[in-house]
């Protein structure tokens, strides 16, 4: 089974706005240097996005905006330690799942 076009589109859009430095929820946050200097922060943001993303029975994305919000909250707090994430992240949101190799 392949990802639905809904999932593919949501992921592509999130990746574009994260990589271009134009994500609305990160306005005023200097985070692009993380890509070269601290890639684990970007890895964690994408893990949060994937862990929070919900799909319906047909594979359609139900909460892309909320998944983006949680992922960008992480980056915002990573770049500014005075930011308090509400609600706090739960362990399942932060989980870094190992890749499966075929």
C-alpha cells in the first residue's frame, strides 16, 4: 500500500515550508541553520509531525494543521528556551521510531 495523495500532499507541504524558512508558525524564529548544524532538531520535528498526523479509514489526513502546530512548537521551543509548549509533549509524540529496511 502506498501513501494516499492526502498524506503525500500534507508531508510535502510541511517539508516545503520547513525547508524554505517560510512556515507561518515559525515567523521570527531563526531555524534554518538547524538543517546543517543541528539536524537532530529537524529530525525530531518531523517525527512529531508524523506521530501526531491522523488518517481516516481511507487514508485521508484529518489533522495536518495540528500536526504542523505540534512540530513547529518543538522548533520554536528548541530555538528559544523561554518558550513553554502547551500542552507539554507526550512521550508518544516525541518517539523516534527506527526505520524498517526492506
